[in-house]
C-alpha cells in the first residue's frame, strides 16, 4: 500500500507525476524535492520564446496555489543526497530525512562538460536551466559574435535566435551532419541549408580543441583540431547531456546510460521508479534499451507511473515524439528514426516530410512545418502493426489518408 510518494527532481517529469497522481485520485502524501529554486518550470522555451522575449511568467507549469490546493509539498532548492533503500528513506541537503513508500527518480540530466582548455573562461556559456538562460539572454543582447560548440537541437535553436539578434554565429559540429544523433541525413541537409541561408557559418567534421583566452580571462573564440581559429566573444557549449544517476548508482540500482527500468518504469527495487531524461527503458518490439530526452517522454512516463501507483498498471508503449523550433522552421519527429535504411522524401508547398523505413517498416517520420503529417504519423505509429513500405507506396505515401483509413 502506497501512502507516501517522494519525487526527486522538480522538472517536467517530477511535476507531472505529482499532478497526475492527484488527477488519478491518489489521496496519500506527495512530496517533490527539487534542487532548483522556485516553482517547477518548462525548459523548451529557454532556447526559444524565452530567449527571444525574456518573459519568465510563462515558464512555470502552475502557480503556488496549485501545489497548496492539491496538497503537494514542494521542497525547492533542496537536494536529495542519498537513498537508503532498506529504510525507505532519502537524505536531504538540509540535514533531514524523508520516508517514502514509493520513490520516483526524476533527476533529469546535466550538460556534458568538454574536456578542453578554456571551458572555465568568462563568456563560455551553457543552457540547461533558467539561470543559464537568463545569463545567455543578457549576453546575447550585448554580444557581437557567438560560437556554438555542438550542432544539436539546442545549439541550433540558440544559433537561429542569435542570428535574429544580429550576432555573427558559427556552429562547430564534430560529426559530418547536423543533429546526427536524432534525425535522418535528408533532414540534416535541409537544416544545413536553412542555417547557411540565415547566415550561420556551419563547420561540420570540426572538433573544438580549445577555447581561446582574450588575455583577460574572457573567451575570444574557439580553436579547432586542424588549427583553424574562430573568433567569438561568446561561446556556447552545447555538446549533449549526461543523465543524473549518481544517487541511484550509490544506492546500488542498475545504471547504464540512465537508471535502468522495465516497461512499467520500475527499477529492480519495487519501491523505486525512474522516469524522464534520467531513465533508460526497453523500447519497441525488440526491447532495445533507449534513453530519451523530450517533454513527451517525461510526461507520458510520469503518467504511466501514476497509473501504476493508483492500481491501474499498464506497460509503457507510447510513440515518442519531439520538436525543435529553429527560426521560422518547426521540426517535428514522430517515432525513433535512427537505423532507417530507406527514406521517402516529400517536399511541397514549403513543407518537408521524410518517412524513415527499416526493413520495409515505418520507423518514424520527420517533418518540417507540416503539423498535419506529423499527427498522422503519430497515429499510424501507434497502430499495433507497423506500416509497410508497400502499403504506404500504394497510397502514394499519403500518411494523412492512410491514418484516416486506419481510423475507419
Ligand atoms: C534548453 C532546452 C530546450 C529543450 N527543448 C525541447 C523541445 O523543444 N522539445 C522537447 O521535447 N524537449 C526539449 N527539451 C528537453 C526537455 O526539456 C527534457 O527532456 C525534460 O525537461 C526532461 O524532464 P525531466 O523531468 O526528466 O528532467 P529535468 O526537466 O531536467 O528535471 C530534473 C530536475 O531534477 C533536479 N535534480 C537532479 N538531481 C537532483 C537531486 N539529487 N535532488 C533534487 N533535485 C535533483 C534537476 O536539477 C532538475 O531540476 C529541452 C531541454 C532544454 C534544456
């Protein structure tokens, strides 16, 4: 019987578990312990609307009343330092312990630090939380040039915004294409052209070797492995994240690129779940273990845990989806498209859609400025049987029509 749920982390996943538990009728105690100060807030706008407009009020999920009315105890600016699994207790940085019947680890991820000289210089920036975003915004407003190390979603979103602010922008990407971890080559190429059109200097196959010092402890640019030097008065390091797993690992839980959970988001300890950016879980029919970093993943896994805790367990089988806004271009991805061996590319009326197949089965669809196609893809990917290339070809690769037909 679960009477007291303690949630570690007050980000997207942590907030959602608490909110869903109340929605699902849980009447026990709920405490959220989060090391960031203030009310839980969403991160996606930090590299998008917030960076452009600087409006903080829109970031929070709910105001303080919500927590009071729903009897959710929010302990902000407090870190969980250790888990005592035998005693079912967590130790807090403020010198007390909390008992739990069920513990939810929603500790998220932190930015990877680059092991290169100069990362400690002033004006070397990162973006994961609101403090980072405030600083980045101020610096962009007064900056002349920005070098972004890492051509992933966040680096490219910031690059587009910085161009809109009038800065000279260079993106330094170690691999041969942009967003290579998450999108197909056709979409990488499409965004390469978009960024170059916006005036971003994109350097592919380029490794940052050092951040240069202007002689006064401030960044002056980036030196690449081939000796080339890129001048910039601001440097953003956006080279991926590492899951926050230390307290789980110290408590003896199995950790391998995230806290390992089963298809119900449970660790090997039946009193501990893990969700969101910090958790790795079995995905798809072959059970490949993945760790995803997205709002959808955090929210749906939180809902899955909530349902289990109120006695309505179900396996986690949601279709992953992502988005990224880069200038006026909205990239949306349904499914996981890595490992595709065939791409169907449809480009018309300013919209792009790339259907990604592996062994003739639809893995996912990447779209640009094509919300209808994205929604159709999500519906098709949720069907029990994967869509076959042959069937899609027969329908002229029209996913919207196929999705309507599937719904009858
Ligand atoms: C700038 C930016 C833009 C993004 N844009 C998008 C987007 O467009 N679309 C999308 O789908 N996703 C986007 N994401 C990713 C998305 O925000 C994350 O996947 C999501 O926030 C994950 O939720 P989470 O709760 O697992 O982790 P987080 O939101 O990171 O929350 C984890 C929290 O736990 C805290 N914590 C960690 N350890 C402890 C501890 N021991 N004790 C107490 N607290 C602890 C952390 O400080 C943090 O506050 C973006 C992320 C960033 C940073």
